[in-house]
C-alpha cells in the first residue's frame, strides 16, 4: 500500500512531489462532469512518468482484436474509449528554457483535489538553471454547470529574477491510447483554425470495417494572458498537423504575476450534427469565456453543492474513513449524471484506459443502488433504459453463439450493445451478467415502486434473458436436474466450470421473477401484456411451462456435511486452504501462474456470497453465516468488487470487525493503492460498493414490502455518521450516534418506515429519535 496522500475530510492532498507515484496521483485527482473528463495531469510540459488522458463521454473506437488463436464467435474488435484532444496544455518557456518539473529541481509542491468544490489546485516552487526560482499556481475544473467545458487559471511568478516568458496554450490531437492493440492513432484531422487568442480543432475517428459509427469531436479554446492585472495583447499563432496553438511573449519582472486563463470546450457528433461542430464549439467556448473564470466557478460550485446535499456521507472521528467515502462519492458523481440514456458507467470512468472504458455488469450489480438513493429517479431509470435500447443487439449477440427465438445475451463489455471483449472465459462463459441485468430491474422497481417500467421496458428484457437461460441449461439424466456447463462465475479464478452455484441460482431466479411479472400484468394490465406477447412472439403456455420446470429442477450444488452451497460442482476436489496459508505469496495474480490459480481454492471475488447478498431474503441467517465462514477465509479480494459484498454480509451477521476491515479496504482501495493498479485509473464501479458498505452494511438499509427499513449500528472506530437517502419522493437525513438513530424527513410527504424493528410514520418535515 502507498501512504503518501494526506488524510483530510474534503481534500485529496499530495504534499511534496512524488514523481514515482505521479501516474497514481493523476488517477486520484481526475476530474469530470459526466460529458468529459481528464486525469490530473500538469498543464505545462512534463517528460517524467505520466499518462496524459482526456476523454469525451460516449466516444470510442473499435480497435481490432488481437489474439494469438482465433476462435469462432470472437468479437472482431475491443471498443476503446478514446484518449481525446489534450485541451489543458500550456507550454511555458522561461528565457528559452522549457518549464518541466521532471528536469528542474522541485523545492515546494502541493497538489490538492478539493472534492467539495470539484477543483484541482497545484502550487509548486521550482528552481531552473542559473538558480532562477519560479512559483506555479494552477486551478482547474470541468464545469458541472456547462458540462461540455472546463476552465484553467494558471499563474507563474519569477521569485528572484526578471526574464522573458513565453506561454503557449494549445489543442493537441496527436495523442494515442496506451491500450491500443496495435499502437495506432485513432484520430484524423477534419478541420482546424486559429482565432484571436484561441483556436478550434475537429478530429474524426478513423474508418473501421465493423460498421461502428465514426465520431467527430470539436475541441475549442479561448484564453487571455494577464500580467499584473493588465492583458497582454500580442499573440503568435501556431498551426501543425492535429495541433492548434498560440504563443504569447512577455517580459516579467521579479515577483510579478503572469496568469493564463484558458477555457476549453469538447463537443461530439453524438450531440451535434457533424457539419455544425466547428461553429458550435467556437460559439460554446466564446460563451464560457465571456462568463469568465469566476462566474463559471461559482456556477460549478452551486452544481456540486446540490449534489453533495443529496449524496454526502459524514463520519465523525475518523478522517481516513471520511476521506475514503467522499472520494468514492465524488468520483461517482462526476462520472455519471444520468442526463443521457445513451451513456453508462465505465469501470475507469474518466480516469484511465484499462478495460476500454466500456460498460460491464458492474453498473447493474453495484452502481444502480447508489444512484437510486442519491439522485432523482430518472438517473437509475436511464441506466435501465440503456439496456432496453440494446436488447436487439443482445439478441444478435446470442444468435452469433447459436441461440435462437429471441434469446438475449447481454455483452460482458460494450459501448453500443455489441459484445466487444475477446477473452473466451469471460466473454462467453461469464454469462451471469444476464442475471445481474434482470436483478437490476427487480431492484429498481422494488426501491422506486415504478412498476410502469416493467410494462414499458422491463418485461421485454426479462423475456429475452429468460429465453437465453432456457436454452443455456440442459437436462442431465445422471443428476435428474437441469445443469449449466462451461461457465465462469463472478470468481474469475475458476474458468469453464460446471454448475456454478451463483450462475445457476440467478438463472432460476430470473425465470421465476419473469413468470411473476407476467402473472402480475395478466391481472393488472392484460392489454399491455398481450402487446408484449405479440411483439416478442411469446408462446405463453409452452414457454411458461418450460421455465417453471427449470425453476423446480435446477441443480444447485450443496455439501451435506458442511451444509454450504458449493461454488461449483467438484469444488471440494480442491485442496481447501485459507488466505493465511499463503500470506507471503499475495497477490497471487501477480505471483502465481494462471494454471496454479485455477487449480487453487482461492477466490478472486465474492461468488456464492454474491448470490446470498442479492437474495438474502430467501435464506436464513444460519445459512448465510455458514457460507460466509466457509468462503471468506479463501477470498483474496483481488477484484475491487469483492470487499463491499463481504462488508455488507458481515455487518448483517454482526461480525463488526470483519465488516469494518472490508469497508476500509473498499473505501481506500485506490487512495492507498491496495492492488498496485491505481496508476491505470480508478475503480469507479466498485466505489458504489463503498457507499453500500455504509448504507446497506452499517446502516442496514433494505426495502421490505415497499417499506424502507433501517437497522443501524456504529463501527467502534467512529463517533457518529450520517447520510442522505431518497426514497419514493421523500428525502431523508439519517444520523447514527451513541445517542441513537435520528431520522429527519426533509421533504413534503409522509413516509412509513421501519427503524430497528419498529414501524413509524414519519411526517413531512418531521424527525424522530430512536
């Protein structure tokens, strides 16, 4: 673990420059606003360890698949969220010497991400050749109010000399994705122009043979240079291939302040007609330029204040824990805003390129609960609409693998609904993602009460997924049960297994849930049900009978001796060890061969326990306790998605020490670089699990029969904690301390709820203390 980030309740602080960790810090201090984002790179040139990264939501390229051995059914490409035009760059030359913190002596350095304000600030004092000392002060934000723009204030002061300063703000499209399969550049220049103290650059993704649309992105900049409060008027325009810049020279005396205010906008052809992009970008950046840095900043602050009023969690008595949860909430808030149903949540958000930045099952299993409780209902609904709009693609994905009659297999990795991941054991075996999407529909309707979603969108998705499960199982004469062969569960340290308990269980549950919804619509809205039957060519009697038979006869491996569910058939053939037995060999994914990992009992992430977390109402506490006691000691948590599930289950079982241990691991996973991979980008989707660890874990939040339930306790490491929660039109503030549980209804509607086993009606604008 790394321990160089200062503990602070609202800020991520790097005191003193740590060049060996710079890519980690760049990830930690990434900025975004739902439409665009960037890593915490320096504005000036830096030749040391760095991963420059600017990203535009929804813009990607189908990078040709690179595999050693092609298999039928492989996707032809892996979608990559593109590293887009670098709009933040400002080259600084002092008496002809390029300012570069890699080559000069850094005397003082402080880089701060203020999460409350959504701004990245840096102060540095450096020594150049000839003993010349300068101080840098930069501030930058991606505007939450103008979500296709950002602004920079960049000041530099000569401390012990006077000299000739040249600043060159620029737009640079000569960038590549580090994760490009063939080290290609994915951009072509379409248009470019220099304008007075500004410029525009329009880039287009290269043609591809896969039928994936080409994207255009227009980046525009406008800037002004101020010396001691007065504008510098002279400018020299620079134009190169995929590059637009402007050079400003000034003579700066000792202790005078030279400041560049730079405004950038990134507009994509997803939202504008391609032929209008250049003019639209020019007009957009001009508009924010006329607002000015201070006004843009105030509007940005107001937007963040509104977010924090709904999603903040406060912790008293433990700054590290407080910092951890706010860090996670901050990045969730700036990654996805729910304004566009075409967008989703990539595992790295706007912080890096690993995993291609595409959509995984993480959204449904981990992120939706966060947005359900901390944002307006439409935000989570749009995440589900995203999947509905990809239903036909999911059917096509299944057809490519031989499934028929409207069976739908949602992709493991996607941007447009088409599968674009090429690791066989993940792409074609990790089919449990279909179940997570079905579960998210259930989770959404249970939480919101919005059952109109089922008839409008949800049932069609459930029918497609259920048809897939029906065809994916087969009857075993030996077992006299339905079995599922050749799968990989959430635990990716076991591939191509038979009868993974979690996959079998969620498949049977999906069939059962779909049957339930059909029955419900049959009673409540038969007209709409008939429309869906006709639209999907649903063979009502036959398909329902088939599904019921599978539900009643699904094979679920179980060990009678230990009274635990087996992760898959044959699991007990492995040598059963605990993590303590290999303490000096972890992480095993960096020290063991893949062959050894697959033959071991060790679990990358919750598998059986994932199912017990989802479906806890279907199991008694003793069953959950036995399975937790059996599997937890074998889990190495080398997936970021694992600790939160363990934390929630442990809290429900009264295992408070274990629950807190797992909370700390998930909350500070990236801040402390637990898995030695933060430099690749943050684990955005697992951050929602951190929120769940507190709200569903320590606070025991559930929904039972349409009623909000809370059963809170305080970790002994804290004095108190509080959080906000939206539920069916009501907004609550819940505070937990030694004095009890205080619930305040800040909305204008009454709410029935259960707190610590007692049922209450909490009136509008009222509160209760238990």
